[in-house]
C-alpha cells in the first residue's frame, strides 16, 4: 500500500508540474503576443502622427509654393519681350494671301461665264468652279482674321494673340504648314491640264494668283524659321559645298517638269474633249516628241539627285579628278540635250507651247542646267589658274637657287670663300664707320673752339662794334632753324655715311659680277 500511494503521489506531483509548466508557457506566449500588439499599436500611432505632421507641413508650404509659382510666372512675363505683331514679317504674307485669294476668288467666280469671241478662253466646269471658290474663300477668311488679331490692342485677349503669333510659336507654325499643304494641292489641281487654269485654258489671272499663293506659303514658313532662330531655306542650300545648290535647283525643277509633262501626255485627250484647237495641237505631237521630253527630264533628275546625295556621304571637302571630269561630261550631255529641247518644246505646235506649268518649268530647268555648267567651267578655270601659279612659284624658287649657286661659284673662282668675303666687307664697313665717327668728333671740337674764339671780345673793341657783332650773330641764328644750329655737322656726317654705303654696295655688286 505504501508503494502504491507513493507512486500515486509522484504521478500527481509530476502532473501538477507539467500543468504548471504548460500554464507558464501559455502565459509567456500571451505576453509576447501582447508585446507585439503594443509595438504595432505604437508604430501605427507614430505613422499617424508623421502623416498628420506631413499634412500640416504641406498645408503650410502650399501658400509659399503658390507665391513662388506666381513670382516665377511674373518673372517670365517680365523676361518676355513686348511682341508687336504689327511689325511681324509674316504679316506681309497674310496680306499677300488676302489679295491673292481675293483675285483668285473673283476669277473663279467668273471662270464659267466665257464668251468665245476669238480669245479661246476655256470655261471651267461646275465642279472646278466650286473647288476654286472654296479654296480661295477659306484662305481669305483665315488670313483676314489673322490680320485683325495682329492689330488687336484693346481686347482682353491681346496677350493670347501675342503668344499665339510670336516668332517661335508652334500655333502659327501649324497654321502655316496647313496653308502650305492646302495651296500645294490647290496649285496642282488648278494648273494641271484638267484644271481650271491648265495648259492652254488661258485663265491667266487664276493661274498666276494660284502660284503666288503657293509660293507665298513656302516663303512664310521660311520667314518663321528665320524669326525662330533657325536657318532659312536659302542659307541651307548655299551651305552645301561645290555645285550642290545649283544641282538641287536643277533636280527639283526637272522632277516637277517631269510630272507636268507626264500629266500632259496622259490626260490631254480627256482635258480637250470640247476644245478643238487644243485637241488638234496636242494630237499633232508625235510619240517620239513626248518620249524625248520624258527622257530628258528624267535623265536630268537622276544625276542631279546623285551628286547631291554624294555630298551627304563625302568625308573630305575635295572632289576627285575622276568625279570632277565625270561631272563635266554629264553636264556637257545635259547642255547639248536641253538647248534644242527647250527651243522645240516651247515653239508653236510644241508640247510646252501653251502658257502653263510645262512651259515655265521647261525654261527653269534649262536655265539651272546652264547655271551648273557655267559654275563647273568657272571651277575648271580656277583649277588651271592654281596649277599655273604653283608652277610659277616653283620656277621662281629654282631661279633664286640658281642665282645663289652662281654667286657662290663666282666668289670661289675669285680665290676666296664667299663667307670670308662677306666678313671682310663687314670689317671694312665697321672701319669706315669708326673713321667717320672720329672725323665727326674732330669737327665738333673744332666747331666749339671756333665758337669759343669768336665769343672772346678784343680789348680794343668799342661798345658799338660789340653791339653790332652781337646783332649780326643773332640775325644769323634766327634765320637758321633750331635743329640746324646744333646739328648741322651731324647732318653732314650722315650724308657722308650714306654716300660711303652706296659706294660699298656698288663695289660689292662689281665684285659679285
């Protein structure tokens, strides 16, 4: 019994200890969890406090930031110059647009009211008239509004217009690009052979007004680039080396001329259904004539483009001899091709005989081809001149070398070295200078002694004689200048030195001869 009770007591005590240990572990875990919760609560409180402080700081800094932005805006407004739109260079372009579109609008309005009284003016169709009226009216309204905005000085939006049309404004640039695209398309539609003012239609006012507006749109973009601080189209072309500017012009006009002649060749039948005179003229042109014009314009465009592209990849600034002479041969062929072409094509019954795109573009291409050829000949002559100058310089250098060698040989043949003779001549000159200096010193001492003797008054001289002698001396001194009184002897000696040098040089020349 005792053993069992003891064992039971031990079991109960072990169970109690285990229970106590489990309870202690549970209490420790709960304590750790409580500590973690407390730490998390503290972190959340700290974060909330920091966020509140940041919000308060932002609220405090917001007025300061607003004030700083206002100050920066005021400074920018002060730094911006007061733009006077009335003096803008683009204003002339807008005014030109107004006059050109007004003239084109009036001519398009009357383009179908044609009386055939022998003038052979081709009336426009209803569709052509509507398109011409819409293009010119839209351009005139836009440009008129822009002109009014340039002179606005009274409304509250005048600063807005200044920002919109200042020299580097992108708003104005987009407007000018739109007008350029608008009028390039309108020019092609109006002046093509199927257009209102095409070749042979004799709608001259509409034709020239359309081209004026098209060229004016390109000119306005050029003026915007210059005002914004960029280079103009002209300066861009002239910055290219060699004859690239002329090649660019010749290639551009030959390509546009190719399009104009191709338009005539493909669409002249459709454009002259109701016009017997135009139909008879174009029907008499042979296929070989058309093919020759297309070949010449295409043959001009290809080499012109090649010579321009070559300059993009050139590593140095000099052309090779092969390239130079190849360019000369191509120019010779182009000149020989364009001289008869421009005469035949623009003559009566020629493909470009009517006033239109083909006529003017053919002449422009021929002129620029001649310009490139003249430029090449000028550079060729300058290269010849440079070669002649180099040869002349080489001849002069060889001539000097030969003369020096002859002088040295002559000096050696006379029995002395050339350098020794020069040293002897220098010694002789020094001795002569020393002798001349000693003579000058002797003359000065004698002159002073003479003055001293003259200044001594004889004892038996009377007062009147002394006074008369003094007056004569003062008169003599007053006649001569101040420098000559004291430096007369020096001038005499310098003349003697100069004559001695001349004699020495003459003697040296005789010896060298």
